[in-house]
C-alpha cells in the first residue's frame, strides 16, 4: 500500500525550477531513497513534502489524504517527521530534552496545568522522559541523555535528530543526508539504525550521497536530476541505468565507466 | 492646498533628518549586523558641538567642520572600544552595548555642555519664502539640499571608488570579503565613521529649525530605526524613503489631526506596512534554508 | 555490527559509594523549584542587612521590576522573541489599578486582575499579526505597539489624568490596607517568588519545552508537531500578564501613575534587566532588576556624572559578560570546577 505519494510536485526559486513535476509513490514499510547529483532538488523536495515550503504546483498525499501545503506541525500530527541536512538542533537544551520535544504531539497537559505544575504535568514529564530515553537508546545515545546538545559531536547530533524524529512516532520518517559529515564507523552505525527503524514499522524516505549506505538499505531508489525524475527502481536497476550513470559522471565519464566495465 | 503644501514641506524637512539617521543605521547594519541605537547621539553631537564652538568665537564653517570631525572620532571610538571587543556576541547584547553608549554620550554631553536648548543661525536668514501660499524657511531647503548631496556623494562613493566597493563587499559577505583581501575591520570602522559624520551633518543642518539639546538623540534614534525598518533594513534607498515617509506622515497627522497623535499615526502606518510586507517596503523576503 | 557497541562513550558514571547519599541530596538539589527556595531564603534574610528603612522601599521596587523582567525573559530569553514595548503592558496594569477604584469603585485586587485579563486579551489580539515578524522587524513592531499604548494613556486625560497622571488609592486586601515600605517589601517579594516559581514550572513542562525549542529552530519545532505561532502567542500572553501585574503593583506602591510607566524608556529598561542579568535565567532577571534599580541610587553621589558612569557600566557588563551576569558567572564557576 502506498503511504506517501507526490503528484507533479513543482517549485521555482526566482525562475529556477528547483523541483520540476516530481511524482513518486512510497510503499508502506519501505526504505525509499532519493538520490541525485548536487543541486538535483532532493532537499527542496523534502522541504515540499514536509511542509517547510509550499509547492507552486502538484500535490502531496499522506496515507491517502491530501496534505498539500499543510504546515509542518499539522503534518507532524498526521504522522510525518524528518531530520535536516543542516542540523536543526535545540542547542540550548540537553540531549534528552531535544528528544522530549519530539514527544510534543503526544503530550496532553493544558497550559494552566503546566504553569501550576499540577500532578498531571509531573506524570506527563515522567512518561515523556521515559519515551525519549527509549528513542535515544534506539540510536545508541542513551549514555549522553543529560549532556547539553551543544557539547555533542557532529555524528551524535545527526543521530540525536533521528531519535527526536522517532520520538514523535511517525508513520513516515524523512532522513535528509543523515551520513553527511559522518566518518565510516558512524555511517556503518547509521545503517543499523535505519534498518532498526524500518523493522519497527516506520516507512523511511532517505536522501543520501553515500552510495554504499543507499545501496545497502534501500528497497527502492528514485533518481532526480535538475529537479526532475530521471529513473526509479531497485538498487541494481538504478546502478545499471545509463541515464543515471551519465547524470552522475557526465557523458565523458559514463563512456569511460563503460570502457572500464568491459 | 496651501496648507497641504506647508505640512508637506515641514514633513519633508524633518523626514530628511530621519532619512539621514536611517541611512546611518543602514550603513552600520550592513557592515556589522549591529543596530546602533546611539545613532541619534551623533545628530545631537553635531548640533551641540557647533553651537559651543561658535559661542567660543570660531567662525561657523570651522565650528561645523570640527563638530563633524569630533562626531566621526566618537563613531570610530564606539566601534573600536565597544563593538569590536564584543565581536560575535548576539544581536540583543550588541544592541544593549549601543544603548549603553547612547546613555554615556548623553551623560557626557550634559556634563560638557548643558541641559538647555540651543539654536544656530540659519544659513540664509529666516525670512520665509512664499511658495504656492505656503511659507517655507530657507533653512528647510538647506536641509533638503544637504540630504540630497549626502545621498548622491554616498552613492558615488560606493559605486565609483574601489574602497566603496570594498565596503559594499563587506556588507554582502564579510568572510568572502576577507578572503579576497579586504581589511574588513577597516571597512566596518569606516562605516561607523561615515554614519557618525552623516548624523552630525544632519544635526548641524536641522538645529536652526528644531533646536538641539543633550537629550534629542533617543527620539531620533527611535524614529530613524522605525524609518529604516519601514523601508526594509539593509536597503539604503529604503532608509531614505522610509525617513521621508515617516516625516510626511507625522507632519500631516499633526496638521490635520492633532500633534498628540502624530507618533501614533506614524506607528500605525508602520505596523500596517509590516503586516502586509513583513520585510519592509524595499526589503527582500528571505527563504529560510534548512 | 551492533549499534550499541559503537557507542564508545561511557554512560554518566554513578559511583556506588556516594549513590545513596546523592539520591536524596541530589534529587532535592535538582528539584525544579530549588532556586525559588534559595531566593526565598535570601529575600527573608536580606532585611537583616538593611542599614535603614529606605532599603525596604528600594528592594520592593527591585522585586516588582524583577517580576516584569521574569515575564519578559520567558518571551526573550526562552522563546527568543524580542519585545521593545513591554512597558505598555505594565501601563495597562498600572492604569487598571488606578482607574478601577477611581472610576468604577472596584476593589484594588479586582482591578489588578481585570488589568491582567485585559493585558492578556490585548496581547492575544495584537500578538498574532506582530509575532509573524522576525528579529528587528518584531522589535520595531513591538516598539510601535508600546508607543501607541503610551500615547493613549497620555491623551485620554478624562480617564488617565493625561501627562500628569493620576493618584492610586491604597490596595486593600480582606480589610487589610497594604501600606508602608516594609509591608510592600514582603508583598512584592511574595509576588516575585510566585512569578519565579510559575516560570520554573513552565520551563520544565510540555508547553515550556515547545517554547524553548522555537528559540533554536522554528523549523525543527514545527516538524515535531509544535504549533509555532500558537506557542509564540502563548508566551507573549503569559509575559504580558507578568508585566501587567508588576505594573499594578508599582501603581499601588507608588500611589501614583504617570504615562512614563508605559514609555519607551521603561521598555528599554525592562529589556536591559533581562539582557544584563542573563537571557534564559530567572535568577538573572532578579539580578538585572537589582542592578538597574540599585545602580542609579548608588550613583547619585556622582551627580552630573551619573549617566556617564551608568552607560559605561552597561557597556562594560555587556562586553565582558556578554551572556549576562548570572550565566557568565555560572559558566566561569563550572569552568573552574572541571
């Protein structure tokens, strides 16, 4: 069953078609990767799907419902969460508090209760903290819960964002270049994390440049170039697609690669 | 009609001063991301120093020149001893530093000069010129002409000289400017100096009409800031436009409604503009990159 | 490869020996309201050091301004939204305290509550459009809003006494007339401590976490389900109530209210208290209020040089303790210990 779909999604920035009529359909429980050369429009596509930008044209459907142009917080309540290519960490808060914010849409106390710290707030805080600890544990950061987010290493911050998004219990999780800037060990760890998330019944949409990671975890791969769809298929299909090779290596490079293969 | 002309002229005169203060805000903001709430104190210094040097027996041109030089030095000192040491502090901290500087300068002026209001002799006498039924002070024309000359000179400087381009480059991207060999400390310091000089000239030009005193700076800073935001922060043309517009609005509402409400009308218009265009009249909307 | 094994860093190490002791002392020391308890002790002991009754009056003012500063700190220091017009809400509270009894024969305490409700309502109405603005644009819009309120207080002379202001009748609570500096010292201290406790409650609550999150990244907060504009509005309303109650208290305490209470300089003063003491620090707001109330008193011996020195001190503090007094000192302490 399709959980997330876009139909002719387009957005221009001052005349440049950053995303140009992209249609894709993500089956439930898949790890669905979106790849493409730099500037292909991957992050812009993510920003359109997650409601950070509003599209000029086209639509987004989440679990069958039209969610085009909904604000991010509404989308979050529909079960869509994401991480960011350029980290968006709450640096003034501790690691665990970052993840606790991820529980926001499940928290049920009213403002007056919060102001007066009624017993319900204490219960809510304990429950939120427990869930947040579990989410930190899933990405292997349990030991750093009390640390200030500002003091964490880059690779840890990447995983902290994943934990934060997971804490909101999304149906669909968008991961925007989670391995960017990570060393090979961190990237390998990430692979396990992504597999774990998918095994937990969450659909993962992944934008990533690290091809080894993409090939290892993806059920299906969608290739963008210049804002438009170039190809879609399994890892093997995409890898052997001449158009994809050309987009990545250029015409000349593609010819050389073909020679090398012989 | 004559009445409207009268209000419009006095509005444009005050507006020209707001425009120059807003231009000072913009120059410093572009160069250093600092909102300089001490900007109004330069206007005060220009006027008061001229008044007191004149009283000390110096001829007006010499007194005025020395006043501009003095204000420029104060502007440089503000940068060197207050803004530079706080490099990298957050925006609100930097604003508080300039507010501290403004309190300091006001206090200093009160000690060095006095707490009274002072005037300067107008350049071309005070016989009003009749124009379309309105009586226009010659000094109003001097203010407007002065503002025009400053804007043109500034434009020519930025557009036509290498150093001007360096200032522009610093404003656009400080790191990139440094990488191509521009001494950004020099260009930022220069922006403070030129802002101070512009403020001082505005103060000297307008003192014959509005009088000056040690405490006029706060209100001018407020109006200049509002004008800069109305135009869209960072846009020099927007600053001038915002200043003139604010002056006009004030004069018209003071004339046709009541002087009590002149600030009210001005700010209601500013609020209305910002609700429609959150980036000011000529400011550019920013797309947040994530 | 398992994920856990890659997490080389050890968990925060608990030493078994000190564990039993640290659970009790630790949980008390870490309690949300511990700072309020410590402040309460300080407030109770401070009068022992007062050389004269005059200091009751000064410190009553400190607590009243600290209350407003705590509210503004929630907005600026925690949620990251600037307001250069917060004295406007102090003005609403102050004039409610004056007008309620004088024109409608209402009891003072009820007037204070009406003022707070009115402030909340006005904050709610203007907050939605104003809080869409960011950074310096938000600053100029709040500045304009505060200015408009001050103009209303000045011009509606029939109701407010115009530029000269009006006198405020004494606050009477359950037949007890609140009068004298010493009484007001305790009343304002209780108000401030209650305000501080509520602020700490909020900071560590679901709504508080949402509000702190939008300070660092509105985008990330939104993606996690935080309604950003609603959260900003909420903090704006809460902080307006703090300012309003502080304004009412100031009016009762002084027995007089003038439009200055809502003026631009007052707004700047409130911002200065928050920034000087430390954004994002409730204790900092008290310190900031103390500095800005006490300093002018302490500097009067300088006569004409008072403003110069005041300006220099503000610049010096902000240059050398750029995060504000309390956070900078706390960071220095942590740095020395480890």
